[in-house]
């Protein structure tokens, strides 16, 4: 054990926290967030005492219920090696909500030995048993009822059976998975790869299958390609046959999902929460991330060799794109009972900056996708064409007017080439949009052919507002339909001449003659 000073947040007071020597410093802050409020009054926090407050009652109840497969030592090892931990409500003894646990997938993977399927199975089973025990203990409190004495005297098996006879449709708790990208990295797999997604589906399906065993065949998940992770194949087939059997009394089901940011992930030393990828190869303090070290080891690279290759312009480890995160989310939908919200590209503004190293151009592939928009401004037509990378990021634009002279066409074509080169060198599209949107020159007027715009002040104004709408998901409103300031006078047409009397060589008054249009 070791002592250090920590705080819940930078503005809060410091506490003396004792944590295991092998835990990272950030775990002390997580312990402060997880421990009950009454323990914070002493300003001296011991992790073993905080754990004992919820772990001893759990193990004693399991022993009284006749569960001999695991005990206090097993849970201590799970916490020590950061394989799993309960949610904040269990740490703080909040019985108003159903129990939940988070399991660290990376704790079962190794660059030398691969994936430890038996340890994964054992920890999952311990967590599932713990959720059922806590659910039985807290069942009456969760449903706002008083506990029954005869229910407390029953064994764990009989109690669960009596509960599920009336509440078989209910679920006992939730099992969250986290740190997926680091797990894949230690197995030598890229996050944005078919094999990486197949392994992720196997890990998720195995957890869901074990969590729903005994709940009826209606809750069985989809069957993934077990050949992607042979270590789990034999275990999965055994559990699948047991889970598909019909039983008279069904257990309350346990939901599976992926975690969202919280103190549990900090305590487990997760590099990326849930199923999210690791967009940066370095940590916040400037050190190489565990996933980066694992992927370099699989390629036979030392940090010195990787640094030399990066300085020479070679891209050694390309961070995953936004599209890879969405693709992984889509691949795992059928293998869990619930999923976190679909990732949105705007949540990761720094990821686009890490895709390209500074000073390195990434040209578009010879065959690429894009959009073509035909529109007209004040009756003058133009084509806007774009080129996209494989992840959907913009890399090329072309603005072509239809009936303009050679000089205008050449200037717009040259501008499109200049913007395309900037995009391929990593210049954010937002900078171009802020520069050229609402520019006023040349042809301006009503836009036809695009329902997203009504009026444009120039060809560039319309083009870059369209790019902002399509690629930044930020539609910009039209500029006011007036090219002149309030102080300028509009030119008068002959039919708009004012009707007033003027003097002509004396006191006689003559009215202005009316104009008549003749064809």
C-alpha cells in the first residue's frame, strides 16, 4: 500500500488516500468519488476499509446462501488486478437502484499469452452471482415495500425462485463492459478492422450469454463468429446449450451494455471508456498509452524506432476515425441487451487533428466518393463537386460555373485546388467556412435547385455554406436579402420618378410628364 494526497476535483480539499501500490495515482481520486460521504469526514481514506464496507456483507450473504465457488479472496484479487468493480451506488450502499458492475476487458488480454478465457468466465460468473444476491437483498426496498421476515430466512436459491415467480419479466441489474480498444491492442488487433470487430462481438456475446443463462431462450443473443476468438469457443458452446434449456422457474435477467464515463472506469485504469476507441497515442501527461505500446510491440517497434519513423514522415499508428467508432457501435448492437447512445462526430473535435501529422499530405485515393450539387444563383448556374476519404472526411472541392467568362472559371477552379490542398494537409474545413461564407461580390441573388438555401451573396457564400451543412453538420442561415447598406440610395428607375411640381423660368408651374412604354 502507498499513501498520497488526492482530491475529488481541483477546487476541493485534499485527502490522505491509501491505495494498493500497483494502482495508478488517478485511482485515489476515484476512491474519493466512490466512498460514502460519512467516510470523507475523517480526511484519511483507506481503500481497504472502503471496500470492506460493501464486500464483507456481500460475501457473508453468499456464504449463508450456500455459494462455495467464490469468496472474499476472489473478490479481493478482482479488485487488486482491476478486473472489475461495482458501481457507485453499491459502494455508497444506495439500495434504491438496482446493482451494476463494470468489467475491464483489457485485464484479461496479454501481448504474450493472448486472451485468458477461463479467468474471464470466472470473473463474469462471480459478478453475475453478486448481482443476483444484491438484487434479492434489495428487492423489497427497490420496489418501495417493507422486507418480509420469511423471505430473509430462505436460501438464495429459494428466494430467487419465489421472487421470479411474480417478477420474471424484471431484470436484476446491469453488467457494463469497458476498455475495449486496449483489449484489442493487447491482442494485436486494430480497432478499425473486421477481425477486431469480430473479436469484440465474441467478447460481448459471451458476457450476454452468461448473464441471460437461466432466464429463458427468449433472451439469448445473436451468435457471432466464434472462430475469431477460439479461446471462448468451447466455453460458449457449453453455456449456450445450458441457456437454451427450458426451466420451470426463470431467473431475473441481467442486462449487458458498455460503460459511460464515471469513477468506475478511472478506478479500473481504463484508457477508453466502454467501446470508444483511443484517439490519441499518448496520455494526458505525455506518456505513451498502453494500447500504443502494445501495438508497437506487435509490429516489433521500439519507441525510438517509432519516433524516428514518425519524424521522417511515416505514419506508424493511425488513430481510428469517427466512422470506425460508429461502425463498431453498429456491429455490437445484436450482442448486448442495451447500447450506449450512438457516437456523434462533433463529440470528438480533437480526433481530426490527430489523423494527419503536421507537414504531411494525405492525398485522396484514386477512386473515392463525394457529392455533386447543381444550383443556380440569380439565374447563373454552377456545379459544386466534392471528394471524400474512406471515412467520409472532406478532402477535395471543385466549383464550376456554367456561363461565366474564362477568367471567372479559372479563378474559381484555382481557389478549389488551393482549398483542396489545404484540406489534404489537415486544415480544418471550419476555417475555410468562416473565411468564405457570406462573402459579397459578383453574382448574388435567389438560389434555385437547393432547398437548403434561398439567397446567396456570391458563389463562394453558397458553396461553403453548403459544405458546412453537409460535412460539419452546421447549417448556416442565409444573409439578409440586401446588398446595400441603409445609407446608400438605390438607383431609381424612370417609372419610379417622384411626382412633384418644379418651377420653370418663372412663376408658372408645370408637372412632370408621364413616361409611356412602347414596344
